[in-house]
C-alpha cells in the first residue's frame, strides 16, 4: 500500500474506532486518553483536521444508533476487499480493545462489533 492509502486506511479505522467507543453515549476517561494518544501522533495541522473529523463523527452519533450502524456498515464494506484477513483480525482486536477501555460492553458496541465481523466474514466474539 502507498503512504496515501495507509493514511486513508488509518483515518477510516479511526472513524470506526471512534464511533464504536462512543456509541454507548458514555465518555470514559480511558476513551478520552485513547483519543489523545492518537491525536498526539499527528502534527498540529493534522490534529486540527482530526478534531474536525471527530465533530463530523459526533454528528453521526447524535443521529442515533441506526445511523451509526449504517455508517459502520458502509465503511466496512468499502474496506472488505482492500484489507486481508490478518489485517481484519488485527483491526477487530484493536476495536475490541477500544470497547473494553471502560470495562463495560454496551449493547450498541456489541452490535457494531458483530456488524464488522459479519461484513468481514470473521467469527470473533467479544
């Protein structure tokens, strides 16, 4: 993959991780730390863009879980043929870690995780 492709993939995975971690509508300090760690990896200009991106993602979250599900399904479908099974498993492990940050698996998080597994033909339980 080219650097541009890697960067776009990283942004899409950020989007998925962000909506999954926030679809329980409870913002834990661990989830905030996760976001801060990701933001710290970028320069100031890119941090501003990611903050704008989180505002966009928040607007999707505000529309309710059905809109979030549609968003995740559309993103995961677009990635299905672009990443191999090992990458799918690695990202699912990352998303599972994000879900477990607050030590509680909300039903919305479980549903989104299962949607991803279905889209990517993976059978990994949370």
